[in-house]
C-alpha cells in the first residue's frame, strides 16, 4: 500500500480519511520516538550487555546446564514462593486498604490531608531502613512479641514479609481507588435506592462495577511490586525465603553465576510483560469518560455512630500499620542521642563517604529534581501517544517493563554497558538520573493516562472545528485539565528518586552517595553510632517526603489516579 505522499505524487486522489490517518500515524511516531530511544539506550541495551556477557561470552556452563538449573527444584521453589507471596500480599493489601479508600473518598474529617500525605511516606522509604524498623517491631524485645509470649520472634518469617508489603503498598490502593471513588456521581447509587434497592445491593450492582477497573489496576500494580520485591525479602526473609529478585542478586553477587541470573531475569521480565499486557489491554477497554463531580458533592462529615466508628477504625489501623514503624525509626534515632544528628554535618577522617554525610541529602534532592523533569517530559510524550492510538496499549505495556526488572540486574547492566565509548557514563550523575527516570516513568504515565482518557472527545473536536491545530488544541483543551495529574506525576517521580536504592548502590561513586546509599553504608558498619546516624538520615528523608506531600495535597487532581 502506497503512502499518502506517494499517491499525491502520482496524481491520485487522496481521501480526507487517508490524510487524517496519515497525520495521526505521523504524530504518533513523532511523540514516541524520544521515549523509545531512551528506553532502548537505558533499558534494553544494558540488559543486552548482561545477556551478551553471561550467555555469549561464557563457555561454561553450557546452555543445557543453565536450563537444567532453571527448572531445578530450588529454582522452581523460588518461583513458586515469588508467586505465592505476591498473591497473598496483594489480597491482604486490598482487603486492608479498600475500607480506607472508601473512608477517604466519602468523609471529610480533621487532618485528612495530613493523613493522606503520611500514607505515601512508607512507599518511598528505602527498603533497608523499613526492614530494619520491622526487625525492631517484630523482634524479641518488641512489646507486641512480649505480649505473644516469652521467646517469640516474628522476624525472618512469611508474616513479616507480608506485613512489610502491606506497609509499602497500602497507599497504592488508597490513592488509586480512593481518588477515583471520591468523584463518582453519588446520584447513580441514589437512583438505584430510589428504585427499591438496598444500600448494599446498590453498591454491588452500580458502584462496584464502576470502581472494579481501578481496583483491578491497583491490585495488579501491587502484585508487580510484591513480585519484584528485593530489600524486604532479602532482610526480613533471612536465609529461608527468596524471591526471584533476591535469587538474581545472590546468583550474581555471591555465586557469580551470570548465566542462571540472566535466565531468572528473563523469567521475571517475561512474567511482568504478560501482566503489563493484560493491565494495559483491559485499561484500554474499560476506560471511558465519566462526569466526575466535585469532592464537596460526595464527601460529608461523619455524623452517624456507624460512620464515626468506620472512620476511627480505619485511622487506628493506619496508625498501627503505617505510623508505628515510622515512629519507631524517629524514636530510635532520638534515643541514639542528638550527637548523631550533629555528626551528619561533619566529615571525619577516613570517612567512607569522602563528603559530609549531609551532602547525601543534597545529592538526593538535586538528582530527584532532574529525574522529575526528565520523567515528566518522557511521561507526557508516552501518555499522549498511548491515548491517541488504538494500539497504544502495546506501547503502554512496553514502558511498564522497567517495573518488573531487578534493580540489581539493571545496575549490573549499566556497569557493563556504560563503561566505555560511546556511552561512557559510569559513575556520572547523568547515569543515576537516567536510572531513576526509568523507574519513575511508569508512575508518571499511570498518573497522566486516566486524566487524558477522561477528556471527552467532543472538546477536542470543537477546538479543531474552530481551526485549532493539534498542538494548540492540546495546549488549550488538554493541558488545563491534566495539569493536576502532571503535579501528581512530578511528586511521584521526585519521591521515587529520593528512595531508589538497588541500582544506585551499584553505580553511584563513593563521593556521590544518595540518602538510601548513605543509610545502607552506615548500617553495614558496626557500632551504635553508625546505626544511629542511619536512623537520623532516614528521619530526614521522611521529613522531606512529608513536607512535599502536605504541600501538594491541596492541588491533588480529582478523578482516577492510575498511580
């Protein structure tokens, strides 16, 4: 089939539909070119370097030996545990967080915005710090464990892993489902009750089908996060439990078995690609424009005893599940003494950092700001391309791939691929920013897509009828609607960069530590003083995140939040 340009050159008649289709394809390719180049350079190229090093350049073990190890009882046990714990963690997170999503969507109460901001802090904390906090909370000296009985110890158990996963992912369900739920038209359920349906039946027949897509999306993202869990399982699982992520790390670092590590990485990426395809495809089918209502028409003060009890019960659950481990960190940092904070400004002789530890805070902030800018540009291009094309769901799934990739594997790929020309970036700030942007990009896309899909096509058609070109239509119609979603994406990119640990630990120079790397280095060194400084830096990270989220809660976008 000839292109429109070829047909015009031959003097053939070109229909308006062909011209429009050609323009749409040209726009799609233009939008997706830069993000695709970024993905190829900083994702596929490093993974290719790992595969080339571990498979093509290694003569032993032979491929059949690697395949046998891949299907060995030990490897299959790791895969089974990875699937099982991810399924359990997702189910428990949904059961725990959905009532909270309902409360935050339908009730207005004092300090609500502060509570919402605090729920997001656990999601961005370094895993090494959170795992240490849960080790204290679940250890033999914990009041909870003492209440259970003398000699009890909940550390290094499946329960500890599940509890930490709920701690991390509670906010995913709360924000995605709650943000969508709070702007659904309440008259839909009222109409069903007017026709004789009970409140419970109205929920199951009217409300639940509307929120089911976003519940599924939130659950799928939680599953992906738990499926690729690394730090939590590495520390709280001890030598007994291992996910694919932990096994990839052990095979690479401890056993130098790169062929098996690469094979496990392929299994992980393949499984995540299937999940991403299902997620993006169903999102494309189920997404539809809705008449979202202002929060004031949905939310109300809890006045009835049942409403008050529901709000109080969920706030208490959040306090115990989310606040207690964080308070433990702050308390332990203060118990360690004020001198631990004072030492953050100093650079003792022979320091492992070669800079004052507080410089790690500045490193994290400036890297996070650069990550935020790059991730927003790329995310806007990807999101615009996805919602403009029917096959955009495939592009959406492609850019979800980094979520299912081991951070350790990605860092190793950078060490192998970015150590020589033409991409000699090893040890540079630019490489850290690229790694962080790669992780943050799916979150920016998830924040922007629902806002773009909720825009009624008639608005764009009206702008085009009035003579507005596509860029002008986007500027005048789309951008005023999605700017709040852009803000959410920016905050997620910033905080994800602040808390990223796996890849940064492998590629950051000794004199360029971020906060998570600095915390890990302190924890790796013996002594109460080092442990106290690790907790002090964690407290600083929490303070930065709380200030950021409290600031943006007032401009949080209404409607669906795809996380």
